[in-house]
C-alpha cells in the first residue's frame, strides 16, 4: 500500500447518529427503549416516509467559480433511491441566499433535522470557506438551511453567524429534551424551533473543546438513553508539520445533554486514566441493541517514529468502539477493530486508511446497528488506492469483526470498475431509502474520474447489504460540472 496517500478531507464535521433525529426532530425516551431497526425515519425531506440522500460536491465549479460547491439530493422511493427525483442546490439556486464564489465550499459539511417543527426534515448546509459580514462583524463560514416540505427541499435561510468560526461544523439533535431539534456549533447551541428567518427559540454559549485544537468531527446521539441528545467531539492538532507530533492532541470529548442544554466537554479516558485516542470520523448508533447509542470512531493514520519515518509496527488504521451505558460512555475498556481482527477480510497495511469515514445503521433488520467503514486507500488487483468499504455486523455483545463483508467497484453486481485513486469509501452513510426497516449503504468515491467524484447506492435484505439493484451516479446524471467537484465527499448523517 502507498504510505504517502492523502485523501482530501472536505468533511468530517457532521456525523449525526442514524437513529437520533426523526423527521420531526423529536427524541423521546420511548424511542430509545426500542431496537434501532424500528426507530423513526430521520432524513425525509418530503415527508413520504422514505429516507432521502444528500451529498456534497464542495470542490465543484459553479458559474465559473472554482470550489463554489453544490449539494445533490436524491429522494427515496419504494424501489430505493430514485435518480429521476434528483435536485441540485447551489448558492445560485432560486431561493437560496448568497452568491457562488471561489472557495466557498458550499456542501463541505451536511446536517439534517426538522428545525422549524413542521414535520419535514430540513437540510443544513455550511459553506466552510464563505467570508461575509453580519451586523458589521466579519464572518468566516456560513450556515444555510434548505427547508423541507411536501415537494421536497426549497428556499433557504442563513442562520446566525454564532454557529460557525470558520470550521462550519454543526450538528443537530434535541440537546435539552424539549422535543424540538437544536443545532450545536463550535461555540453556540441554538435551540429550536427555528423561525423561517433563522431565529432560534434561544441560544447558549458552549464550547466543543477546552484547548487550542481543531474539531475533526462531531456527532450526536443519546448515549445514556435518557431521551436527551448528547454530543461527541473528535479533536486534533492544527499543525502537522512535525511528523513526530502526528498523534498529539487526538482526543475524544463528551458533552452530556441536559434539560438546560449541553454540559461542558469531558475528556474520555480509559480504565488506566489515559486519553482514549480519538480519530477523524465518528458516528453514533446502537450496535448492541440495548437502546443506547454507542460511539464508533475511525482512526485512519500512519504512525511515525521521532525521525519522521513511517513505523510499520504502528500503522494504527482501525476503528474504535465505546459502548453507551446509563452512566454515559463505557470508557474503561474501549475496543478496536482493524483488518487484522479475525473475521475482517484483508490485512492491516499502511495507507489503506481503514476508518476514514464511518456510519452506523441496521442493514439487516435484526435490531443491532452495523458499521460501514470506508477504506479509500485500499489497493487490490494491482490498482493503487482504488478503495473498498467494509460492513461490520453488530450483535448483543457489540461488534467483534465476525461476519464482516467488503465491497468494491470490482464486486459482482456493482456498477463501474475499480481504478487508480478512485478512493471508493472516502465517505459512507446508511439510510433507509425504501422504507423496509433496513438501512441501505451509500458510498462516495470522491476521486472517481480524476476527482470528479461519484456516488453508489446499495439495497439491503435480511442477509444485509446486497449488490443486486445497486446504482451509481455522477456529474453527467446531475447535469453539473465534473471538474474537481469531488462529488460524494460528504453525506448527511
């Protein structure tokens, strides 16, 4: 495997637990007493009961402006994702505020929730590179809401600048238990319901971190099963110039949701008092069927010796799992899974990037959420960085690696052919696009066709993910500019 491969990360802020947000944005204690398989539809922009897909192309050229970015939406149906119902949103779309500008990165991160409480899921679209002024204050990064409705998404509103500090990382959930969807950003909690002008019911100053570090990813879910959403944050250092510092500052922080909003961040430590090594991607979901959301985080990194030389004994590409309990995260004995774990196909090699992205959802309807793991640097059949995706089953004792299945563009029934630097698995998500009670796998390959990017959609059966009836789409199907668009870099959680 290549030790120098780097998959550009335009995302990793907004991983929302697959079972937290219903179309109404309400989180109830009853919902968390049920298996993941029967929880309500979460991402349904038109209210028809089928979950819908939103994916970002932050590098796309719009109106001649490179990296202005767009968001593509494909609606669910009885037959799964329906390409005939696609939509594309840019800052030039009628009703969407703003203007496409070079480097805006509209669609670099995505979140979803029913912010106005009308029963339709709304789509939250940060533009991480946008520079604008609000009330005389210069802002770096904006957050736009595309409003859901019977006919799908339409219109848009820019939310208060307090939600962003340039990272544009926001996450949705009910963080005070009042039944309304809220939005949390790096320094602000905006509580719903929101007006259509973007005004929240109230605001609270918060902080995702307690140190000078960057937020690599953030996710929400009900970790302790009390009916109130919690937030988990992954952080890392800003400066990676010194290879010897590659692992410094990667931490995992927990913000407990209360009736008064989010509590201060708490560092998660193992049974010996050591910081649990975080990662760069996180998702929450109930992998052991106990009614509480568990933490799943990917750690795709190459460890280095003090001289900056890759250390083959410490590749460290793996996922970590911390189970939820009534007292919060069970940190004493976190588990890890990698490609050397029994039952997981393949072998741990530098540059595979196992865990670049993770998603959690129940693909076979057995009541235990499963884990989709992106491996975008995987080489096979003589093709470098073609990429694969692993699906790790959940169980009553949590995931062990047993029964893991791996998919690529060369898997029988999958459209396309694996090619160099496709980075298939650069982003993954799980959603129930056909309303059969099973989560369907969606995979992004942002490197496909010289970084134009493409997206693959799979169906699920009682046996799990199947390639039968799988689809793919790219710029041609969407009618967009393919050059360096990196479609499939980001999915809504």
